[in-house]
């Protein structure tokens, strides 16, 4: 084995991880940093690594997307996103379609692209990037009002299948003119139905499998979930469904239930998703030749402006026309539609399919993504404050213990916040008349943790870490007017 490749790969990963600190401090999405490093390492950069194989880049991108989408689903709190599931589906389907149509019409009417080429370009840039959005929000400590965070989460995680379908479908219309539009529409519904059914079904089957298998080594559980993810994607794709939708939905189903080593598996897949993001962005950065971007700069700027200022706002306001959200919230959603790695990956499909203007489309897409991340990504905090949809951050309590759910155990570890108006204020725990299956494990008071006893007197703003079954939890919460906090 050539150690040079290992050293080069290790150095790129290490530099990417260290560069993420710069991303956090400057509020620049890590996507931009990783792409830039890939370009610097490429044949026209200081690294001199020659890479010009779209098929390899596409394979790496697909594998990375599978793992990133599963991790995103696994990290999704169902009780938070279920209230915005309707709006999320509208944005991830109708919103993507409207974006593709507006950009397609703009590029074909004003920039000389053929109608199908314009629609292809619009489809490629139609999906948003969750990782880019949330890295900016986290790095700047921005928290948004109401439904905005869960809506962005569900939209960004679920709009890739629609963009992938549109890209492949329009590519097929260009390369195989005999294909009818009716066939594509039927294919779309088949992909969504098959993908949704397999994703939900396999998610439900995975829970008892993980809990009852009783593997002899804890380190095998990540291997088990990893194999399930690729199995679900492969089976769904083979049956003509959307494998991306299936793995994302499977992750959401798993996140909704308790299973063995859940916290450890969440951390494993989160770390794996970061590795896949870095690998994917570096690969795509290597694939592009910076000298080829200059000739498409003007078209790229015009299309990026159309996407940011026209297509995305029209798609958001059209999709959420009848949703009870303020214009300020819709305006914020319009601005945070960052484009990420998915459009660049999708731009490799026309390259491999022999579309005549495929290389030009790829370079334009890459330029559009750079413009989106650079301008939208760096101004999200300012726009959130300008529209007055940001809220002060809530300090997250990190407890000095962990709880691992086990098969057959119905109790859950949850937080309860004690507001000033609660009847529990000033009372000792023993005076609360708690049921036998309700246990106060720890009390967080300011920056201190108190190991409670029956005589511990509760104070306003205490956070109680409790272990109980859901029925008792809801009863105590209602009786003492306590607030449910997510762990």
C-alpha cells in the first residue's frame, strides 16, 4: 500500500477538522472551508492532486449522503417536528418543484440555455443543505422563534429525494426523448411510496432487532446499524424506491423509540456523518478546476441572484400560502435556503449521462453553491435579527451521568423545569406525593447539581432530572405545573 495516499488523506482530514474552528469563529459554513481545502489540494492548487473522475465522486457522494441523511433522521426529535410535518412536506416537494421551475425559466429565457437544460440546472440547485444552515446558527449562537428550527430541519432533511428525482428525470428526458412526462410522474409517486413504506417498515423492525439480539460486544452495535442502513438503501433502490427517503425515515422512526445503546449510537453516527461531510466536500473540491469557473462567473452570479432573491422566496411563500406563519418567519425561511454538497453531486449525473452541456452546467452549479454559502451563510445572523425572529439562547444542562434504555424497561429519563408559579416551589420532595414509579434522580440548580433526598426543598428555576413511566411523568407535570424540557 502506498503510504503517501494515507498521509495525504490524514493531513486533509486533520486540516479540515482544525479549520472547522475557523468556521465556528467567523460564522462561515464549514462547507465553504472544506470545499476550499479540496480546491487547494487539487491539481490547480498547492497540493497538486489530480482528480477528474465524476463516477468516483458520485459514488462517494451517494454513500456520504446515505449516512448523513440517516444520522439526520436519527437526530430528529419527533415530538418537536411532528407539529410542522405538513409544512415540511410542502417545502420539500412543492417548494423544490417551484424553485426548479423559476430557475429553469430564468436560465432558458435570459441566459440562452435550452428549456430542458434550464430545467435541469434548476432541479440540480433546488435542494437546501441542513449542515450548512445549522453550522452557521450554532457558531453564532442564533436561536429562532417558534417553528422555524424544526421546519428547517425537516425540510432540509427531506427535500433531497425530490431534487434527485427531478434531476434524474430531466436528464432522462434529454438523453432519451421518447420518455413521456406521464412515466416520470408515475415513477415519482412509486419512488416516494416504496421508499416511505420500506423506510418506515424497516425502522420499526430494526428496534426489536437491536434490542433482542444481545450482541456479546458493545462495539458490534454500530456495525449492526451501519449494515442496516446500507441494506435499507440497497433494497429500496433495487425495488425502484427512493433509498434516500427510506434511510432518512428509518432514522426518524428509530429516534422516536428507545433502544439499547441509543446515546452511543447517536454519537457514532454523528461522528460518521461529519467524516462523510468532510470526505464528500474535499472530493468535490478536488473534482472542480478553478480555472474553469471564471468563464461561467457572470452566469453563475445571475443564477445565484435569481435563486436567492426570486426562486427561493417564491417557493417558500407559495408552499406556505395557507400556513399560519408571519411574513417575517417566511422571509427568514426564504433567506436560509443555503445550497450545499447535494447540488454538486447531482451535477455529476448529467456528466455521466452524456448531456451535451454537462460540464458547463457542473461549473455553473459549483459557482452558484459558492455564492449561496458565501452570501447567505454569512448573513443569516444579521437577517434573523433584522426580521426579529431570533430569541435568546437557552443554556443546555449537561448532566454528570448517562442512561441507557434497555429492552422491557418502560421508564424514561426526562427533564422538568420548575417555574416560579409552580405549587412545588418551597416544598420538600417527600411532600409532593410522588408515585412509586417516579424518581427524582438529580436537581440542577444554577451551575450546581444536587443529589436529592426526601428532604430536598425545591426552588424556582430548578431543573429536575426524573426517571419514570410516561403516564406518571405527565400526571406530575400537570399537577405541579412543571415544564417539559428536552434532554
